[in-house]
C-alpha cells in the first residue's frame, strides 16, 4: 500500500511537472511571440524612417515621412525626420538659388569682361597707387606690350599725366585732395608712351571706381589713340591755310545763291569784310546782266558736274565794277552742296587788251593812210 501510494505520488508529481513545464514553455513561447511582435512594431517603423533618411541623402525630398501621427516615440522620431526633411529641402533650394546666383554673377562677370576685352578703345583699371590691375588687349596693342605684360606696372609708365601728381597723391596714404579727382571724368588729350619710347597722342577719360574689398580707391581709364585724328586735323589746317591764302575764292550755296565763304584774297578784291560778304546774295554782288549767266552756270554744273570757266562782272563795295575770270565747280559732302568759284580780277588785262586793240587799230589806220599816200604819189608821178 505504501508502495502504491509512493507510485501514485510519483506519477502525480510527474504529471504536475509536465503541466508546469508545458506552462513554462507556453509562457516562454508567448513571451517570444510578444517580444517578436513588439520588436517588429519598433523595427519596421525604424527601418521605414531610416529608409526615408537615406532617401533624403539621395535627394528624394517629395515623399511623405510615415508614422508622424503616432503618439509615441516612433511618432516623435517621424516628426523629427519630417522637420529634417523640411530643413534639408530648404537647404537644397537655397543651394540651388546660390548656385544660380553664382552662375549669374559668373555670366555677368564674363559679359563685362567680354565688353572690356573687345572694346574698340583701350581700357585699364589701376588701384589707388596707380598699379595696373586690368588692361584689355587694345591697350596692350596700343602701347606695344605683350599679353598680360602691363599687369603690375604703374600707369605713369604709359601716360604722362598733367602735373605728374595724380598717382603719387593717390598713394600718399592720406585722404585724396580735391585736385586728384578734379575733372576726373572729363576727356583730356595727353601723350602716351609706347614701349619703344615714342609718344602717342591719346584721349583719356578717367572715372573713379567705388572701393571694393578693402582695396581702396581705383581708377578706370578709357584710352583712345588719336594719331589719325591729329594727322587729319593737321591736314585740315594745312588745307585751310592753303585755301585762305590762295587766289580769290568764294563758296556759294547753289540753292539760295548766297555766299557762304570768302578767303582773304576775295575780301581784299571785293573790299567787303567777311561779315559783310558772307551771307550776301549774288544779286548784290554781280551785275544784273550777269545774274542770269550765274543761274545758267548752276544749272549746267548740276547737269554735267564739270569744271566751267567764264567771265563776269562783280560790284565792289565802293561801287566800282571789275571784270573777273571765274572757274567754278560743284562739291558736296554729307551735309551740303557748295559751288566753289575761283575768281581772278582781269580788269587790268581787259583794259590792256582794249588799249592794245586801240593801238592796233591806230596802226592799221596809219598803215592804210601811208598806203593811200604811196598810191597817190605813184599816180602823180605816172601822169
């Protein structure tokens, strides 16, 4: 009986142990399942949020951040990622704007540099001490320097500034005096110095540039070689001198028949002053009978554009009439057409010719009388 009780107790213990083990195993499995479910409820959102952060790094800024509505730590993390996404989006937008601004600045700089580089006139920029910081190809060619050789040189090596004070005063370290920039924007004619030493007549326009990045005052110079202009001016002055001191010459507007120019010889010949003769109508200068001839001349000149020579009579200021030989032609430029008349006083020649003709006539008559007397004498002796 004791043995039976022992066996029954052992059997019951084993059954209880089995039940307890099954309970523990079931609880462990439940715990594992709960842990798995709990872990998945955390890792899945975390993985999704990590993927969203990775997408931000790859530039995917338009996808919505998940789990923002949850009221737990995952929701807080989601909302934080959303804030990060917004900040990153603004950073990308600002970066794009800055890049566009830099591109625009570079394009503008290239545009301005292109203008300076291709400018038909020489252009250079010098700092407050007169040291050249920029010189375009035209300036280098004008002064005979190689590409980039002018950079770092002083402008005084190129241009003889009036008074030779400007750059030294600018570089003195003190505030520039009024004389430094007095009339600095005006165009002035100076002498430039070529690399080989010969001088070049130049026209320089100066302008003061604003201070930039602590570099102080800078100066921009526009330089034009006016050698051809100076040569043309000398030629024009020479031609004017020749015309002024040539034989009597008047210029007439063929449309109004008024005198527009008279040189010194024409003024002396006519007795009029320049203010009296210039602007005078030809009807007040030529005799009435010759005015029609003048009008016919103008019509002929417009027709054949040839050189015409003819005789006329002019009325001097004192009322005397002189005979003149006129050589006339038409000339024109972009603004006007002028009849140029070279006038030669032939009054004395005509008087001499008339006297010679009278003398010749008297000689002819004397010869005729002598021949008549000879015939009469011969007839008398014959009878």
